[in-house]
């Protein structure tokens, strides 16, 4: 058995056997399969897909490439994952909500896979914040405050961590099998038996259409059942950014403000919905009872205080969030309503400002990003500021028409949550 034969087999659209997938993962993990060879196989998978059975085998051996955390000593453990989107800081908001409702949130997160930073990038923008907890520190924090967020450790799903980094820089992020196996291998290894998945759909997401999103949801639910895990999937809109802030420290700030002020926007609404499903699973209660607990945690500021407690526990100092040297305002040249804010174009712009990565070696500028001053369906006049850009770089050429659209009518077709699949 050798990697060239396996690459050729997948290139020719044949399914791989369990033994072949086991060989690929183990030999890549040992360094006997090189990055360029794995990249070729990943591209073949992107082009020619995988069967459900192949994905289940791939997930299995990525889990077995590292250690599996034992969380049996913790009660009411629940986890959440988003496939990623523009302005998606839901983990920072949802985790303290759910923890303040009596669940335990054990969250292992990643860095950016695409144009914008991931949860760990956002947390690293907080001066002093520790993202590299040991297994013992991770579990102890959950016991003490009900939640913890750490980066993917060296010992958990080792093969996935290496593959994840390659996908980011080889154009192989948008693959249903690779997305499913990457997410589920980490979640299974982490040890939680309750999982809520936020599958983003749209131009600013890895998954572009609702049919692919349904397939991904059903595939991850199937993998979950194979591993005695309860999984709920929400398919949500990523044609428009979540909330108002894009960029790492800016998104931390918005997370804090969301829990304190509870603005009535798509970010708050989605966080309430995701939190409700998590609390329902974690406490084994009805959706209605869980939603009541979530709203109480928000209205009493318990969730807000839990976020501050969490940041302090992991040594972060939110009073010292970094700020960019320069800001620029993008204004409207016509009167009307904002009928579209392009997630994809705003994500690309945020990367050019310094908030994302082009290669896995790139360093993110934690202060860079965009604030959306006028949201979807808001009224604007000529000269009103629609976007504020923060950067320490030279400003790239801006085509405001690609970033947002103004018309004399409102967008009545926007739908935040498409479906919930169990």
C-alpha cells in the first residue's frame, strides 16, 4: 500500500477502503506522507467527494490519532460548533449564557480557516489571555466556573490539526466530507455527548447552498449516532455578516456589548436560539423551558458576568484590547435602505486590512477589522457612514458597490435560520 496509489484511486473516483484511510492518517501523522502528497489527496477528495462510509472511517482514524478526553466526572456537558462565517463570534456569547444556565461548556476551538480569524484568534486578541490550557486545567476550569475554551491541544485529533492547517492554504476548505470529519473528530475526542452545530449557508460561508448544508447536517448527525452523541444542526444565513463587527478584538468587544445591551439584531437572535438548544440538550429539558432559562440569564446579566469571569480566569485583560492606528469611513452616495451587505466581499476586505490569513504562516493583526455602522434594511442618507475600517496597513482600493447595496426598498427575503435538523 502506498500514497501514490491511493491518490490515483481517489482521483479516478473510486471509494477508499477503511484500511487505506487508516494507512493515510497514520502515515501522515508519522511524517511518512508529505504535505504535498496529502494536499494532492485532499484536492482529489474535494473534486470527487467521499461516501458516508469513507467519512465515518476518516473521522474514526482522526479521533484515534490522538487522545480522547474523559468528561464523565462532569454533569450536563454540552458543546457547540459553527462551520464559520463573517462576524461569527457566537461562541464567545453562547458559552457564558449556557454555563450560567447550569450546563457545562467544554469548548475546543480553532484558528481562522479562510478570510477571517477563528475563535482562538479572537481570544488571543485579548492581552494575556491563555488559549493553551492543559487537559487538567481545562477540566478544572469547567468544574470551577462551568465553561472553558482552549485551542486544539497537541494530543487531541493530531492528524486533523495537521490536515486543518493544510486545507486553509490549499483551496480545500469547501468539502463536505473534510468539513464533517474535521469537526466531528474534534468533538468526539473532546468527550461531550451533546452537540449543537451551526451550519452556515451562503456566500460568506464554507457551505454555499442549502442542499450541501442539509447533507453536511445529516452526515454529522450520522457520525454522532455512530459515537453515541446527540446532535442538533441549525442551518443559518451567512449571506449577511453576523452582528456589526468583523475582526478579532472588534468581535470580542461586540460580544461583551451584546451580553450587556442585548441589541435586537441577527447576532443576538441567533445566540438565543443556539443557546436554547444547548440548554435543552444539556439539562434534558423542553425547548420552551430552556428558552426561559436563557432569557433569564441574559436579562439578569448573569451571562454577561460569566463572560467577564471566564476572561479573567484565563488571564485576559479586556481593558487593553488593541486598537489600530488608522480608521477610514466608507459612506453612502445615495439615499435609501441597505438591502445587502456582502459577507464575502467584507471578509476579503477584512483580510486585506490584516484580520485574516492568506497563508498558515501569516500573522493576524488583532486590531484590524470593520464596523458595520448601517445594518441590513437600515435607512441611509447621502454621506452617511456605512462602514468604518480599522487597519495598520495601507488601505487597499475600495469598491463600495461590491460591499453594500442601497435601494429605495427594504430586503424582505432575509431569513436568519433556514432549518433545524435533529
